[in-house]
């Protein structure tokens, strides 16, 4: 039993490591700015298709996915990232104001950031798991955001935890963080997948 548990844990770490390495190679191939969205989509699809079957992870398969709809994936990725950047900038500007009512505005901006970020990740997961258009994936992502508040809160806390861990131990960013986050986000979405599967 201990041997099987150890092997299972090693397999999972190895898969996360492979996903992370592939992610960074694809990201660099796209000169980072144009690579991060397609790279994340490529490794997410690999995980959706193969889960923990480490022998099924092949660089060439991910590279084909990376090149598929490269510009469309970039457009969708930077739509979310652009909105988040604008919201973060407005949040920064709001900290320069000293009015009591600005706290309400800041709360609304923070909520909008959480909404946009979550919908971006959920859209990525849904399009990687299902053959669905970007528009319909966004609708499903919005429904997922409001579906279960406790689960959403745990997802956001897990996101902050991964970011904090990566900030404290930078080596995680290079070797584990991106792959780990995909696995974590997918795990938190599993009940939503079940609901969608029941409707199909």
C-alpha cells in the first residue's frame, strides 16, 4: 500500500512537472506575450485528455495544440488579461483618494477582478474539456462563478495560496506552479463538469 501511494504521488508530481516544463517552452516560443495564452491552453488540454497517464504526455502533441487557433486563443486570453489590467489600475488609482465612500468602489473593483479572473480560468478549462465556442464557454463560466459561493471562495483562496507559495519559493514557478494550478483549478471545477455532463 505504501509503495502504491508513493508511486501515485511520484506520478502526479512528474505529470505536473512535465506540464510546467511544456508550458514554459511553449510560452517562450511565443515570445512570452503571445505565448502564455496558447501555452496554458495546450497544457490544459493535455491534462484534460490524459490526466495522470504520464506516458501519454508528448511535446509534439502539445505543440500542435499550441499552434491551433494561436491568434484566436491570444485574442481570448488578452481580452481577460486586458480587463484585469484596467481594473487593477483603477484599483490603484482609487487608493489615492481619501473619501470614505471609496471603500465601496474598491470592493466592487476587487469583486470585478475576482469575477474576470475566475471566468478566464473557467473558460479555459471548459473549452479544453468540451467542444464549445468561446461565447458559450464564457456563459458557462459565468454560471459556474455564481453556482456555489463556498466552492468559489475556496478556489480563490487556493489561487492566492499557489501565488504566495510561488512568491516565497521562486523555483516552484519554473518547475511546478503552472501545472499545479491547472490541476487545482480542474479539481475545483469537477462538480460543475458533472452538472454539464448531466445536461448533455
